[in-house]
């Protein structure tokens, strides 16, 4: 069974995974703790992690993401994905960063890029941020 957890208050489509969306889980810091994340954050110093802000970014409406290809390439390991979200809620980029050898397929990236977000907020002001997501199979 495929499971999916978004680290920053994301809601996903129940139809895409055959189950209810997973709630935000502050105890799961796997993707946030991955050393590979520093490669992304160092390139985007003006983009804080969404989960570190007053209000995290969140998908507007259902999110349809089918990570079967990237999970297959990960060979049983969880996959960490970063989304770069503008202060207007537009996904500017999406990439898998853990494990290093995997990448999103064109359709997977397109699915993530087409989702609209409510931007993260800091002090009541919309800000650009990096949303972390985790996909895994069990």
C-alpha cells in the first residue's frame, strides 16, 4: 500500500492513494533532517521552510500526486520532495532530494507543479517558502 505524508499541513487526494489524507505529524522530521536538504536551502536562502513559519503553506483543494515511479526508483526507501512555493501560492519548482539517486518523473513533477497553494504566512504577511513532502510505500 502506498502512503503519503506531507510535512507542512498539506492535504492530498484520497483517490490518489486509496486512503484518507495523512494529518500533519510534527514528530516525523525524516525529510527535514535529511542532510541533502541543505543543498536546496543553501541555494535558496530567501526561502525558509514552510513548517518553520507562523502558518505553513497548504494545498488549495485536493492534491493529486501519484509517486509510484519515484518510489519504485527508491527501492523501498522513503522519498523526500521539496516544493518551492511563491508568496502568491504558485509552485515554482519541485524536486526529490532524498535518496540522492532518484528524481521525479515528468508526470510526477507536472502533478506537483499544477497544485495551487495557500502561501505560508509570517506575521500575517504571505511569504515564499519551501514545502517538504514525504512519500513512502509499506
